C-alpha cells in the first residue's frame, strides 16, 4: 500500500496501513500543536489579587495613614516598629492591587522584596504575613523577570511554610502566590514541588473550607501540572491525581474548569502519562462534562478526552466505551467553531486507529457530520475534517472506504482544492489519488471518475496543473495523466475540458 505524500511533518503524525498498529498510534500524538497548547486567554497563567475582601486578621478598623510616598514606605518597611512595618506593607499591597499600571517595577527596584519575604516568617504577626504574601502575590503575577525577583528573594520556602498557618486568609494568600510562581514555567514549578508543597496543598482540601480557597488550591494544582520540557515528575503527578479525581466531582464551575485543565496538561504526550489519568476512572465524568453548556468546562474536558484518544488503542477504546463518540456528534454541531475544531481533531485521532474504531465512528453516524463540516464549517474546522477523511481512508477496509466515498465527502473535499492553503491542497490531492488508486484495484475507477466529474472535481484538479507550487502542479498532473488520460487499449475516459 503506497504511503500518501505531504510536504510537512504532520502527515507523518497520522498512521497508514503500511505501518503496524502500535507505530501508527504513536505517530498521531502531536496531531495539532495549536489545539494542544493551552492559550493564556483560556486559563490564566497568573492572577493578581485586587479584591478588598475582609479577613480575620487585618483590623476591621481602617488603617489611618496619609498617602505614603515610596520613600516613606521604604522607611516604614525597614522600621523596627511592627506597627509602621504593617502600615508600610499594607501601603505596598494597596499600590500593587490597583487595577491599572501597578508600580511593580518601582517596588522591586526599591529593594522591598527581601523585606516582604522576611515578613512572611513573622508568625507572631499574621496580619503582617498576610499583607506581605498579598504584595508578593501581585509582584509574581507580572512578567517572568518580576516573578524571578520574587523567587530570587527567597519567597518559595516561606510561602510553603505558610500553608501550615492556622490563619485561613494567610494560608490562602500563600496558595495564590505559589500558583503565580508555578504558572511562570517548569523551573519554578519544579522548585515548588521539590520543596514538598504538594502534600501540604492537598492537606488543605476539606469539605468545610471556603469555596474561594478551594478554587485557589485547584488553580494552583493545575499550574503544578502545567508546562513541559520537562513535564512535572511522575511522583508529583501520582500525588495530585487522587485529589484531582475527587475535585472532578465538584459542583463549582471554576473548580471543574481548573481540574479539567490540569488533566489536559497531564494527558499531553506520552502514553504512560495518559495511563495514569485514565487509571483513575475519570473518563465517564470527563465525557459527562463534555456536555456542559459552560465553555470553561466544555473546552478543557474536550481537550483532555482528545488527548486521551492520541494514546494506545486500549486507551482510545476506553474513551469510546465512556460514550465520547456520541457526545462528539453533538459538539461537531456546536455554534462555536473553536469547539467544532477541537471535536473534529478528537474525531481525527479516533479515525487514526484500527478498523474497529473506524467502524464505531460510522456506527455513531459521524460521517454525515464530517461531510457537513467539510461543506459548511470555518476553514480551520474544515482542515481538521480533511485529516479525519485522510485517517479513515488510509486505515479503512474496502467496505468502509466505499461508505466514506459515497457519504458525500467528495464534492466538499474537491471544493477545498480552491482554498488558499498549499498544505491542505496537497493533502487533498494525495487522498484523491488514493481513492482513485483503490477504485482502480476494484475495477471501479470509471464510476469514481464519473462521480468526480459530476461534482466538478476534474476541472479543479486540471486547473491545479498551473499552480505556482511545483509540488501541487506535479501532483495534479500525475492524477490527470494516470487516471484521466488515454488507456492502453485505446479507450479513454473522455472529458472535453481536459488538457492532456
């Protein structure tokens, strides 16, 4: 069986019938880098605390102080008087909590971070610990350089120690600060993990903590699952998974969203990582969450299941058994094209499996949905649909291939030959060539050629002979010469529009 050609690595990431099943499954892992990355607007990497929530530490009496200039604040922070330290630290916190243009750079340049870190350690003054943790939280919510300044100031270990604070607001603020630091990248994430933060974070989860606190814990856990090169260590993942499995049963939308994002990070890449997640028995719940009307839940749950079906045949079958194909049928019709795209990507990965997976796609009546996407969806969705066609065709049995061709995919597929995308045109030409090759083997070539002529496909292929891209023009020429030129016996498939 010849391998379809494409000028990019992506073609290699899908399986072909010339390869063994395990190798094919491994090659589909990185199907779409744009889908697999978590975008900043989908889940915040860092969060600033600008809330003026009340707490059990700071006096309910407003702190009476004039607007302090930075010089006064520096003096106050460095004072040996704890009251002045508190007032100055609170002033820093208020400056950093303003919604627009907080003076983070000025605070760092003033050398205040080491003093704020020092205040984290003053257990006898929890109100000072709280204000210092809040200020550090907002500094760490900034750029990588600003987060680096917090880490260089020695904040990680004292913040982790505050996870054992008897004061809930101090503890919660420490969780928030650690979440911001972990969200900056794998190096800081691993520093937090190495300092034994995970057991302390997990120890905070209980049924009676405030919902805002639990949201912050969940978000911080998700940032500890985030990032790769390297991924979080296996020990850390195994520590977090039981808690994430429990949090997946929660009723709060924010908690469910961050938990699903955490699981999406943990299912990226290697099959062993996917195994750890599916072994927790979370697939039925993830599929249930894929039916959510809340996009903040639907998006990460769909991505997680999409990641899982890049795994082994067994892992993919577990997702199918959990009902994911039935839900995909609904999501392929979702009003948001971003959801359609994710769903089509997941479908393409199922289609990259063995024939019994393709048969289950067919049994769930997804071929009409596939045709509808090719015909009417936004182009970014149509491209994923094209890859689904490629995967079905190159892995299908003869009967499955016949069902695919006669499902109505030919016309919209051929219409996409006019798209302004060299890569997708090349892939479509390859799959059309494959269709014709298979039809020729079954002595059905003339029927397929007539079908292509009826939908105007031959003219579209013919016109591509003049395409400026030499690979496309050559591919089109090869199809015309091989399948629409004169036959050796003198018979020909006549099309008056052909230029051969």
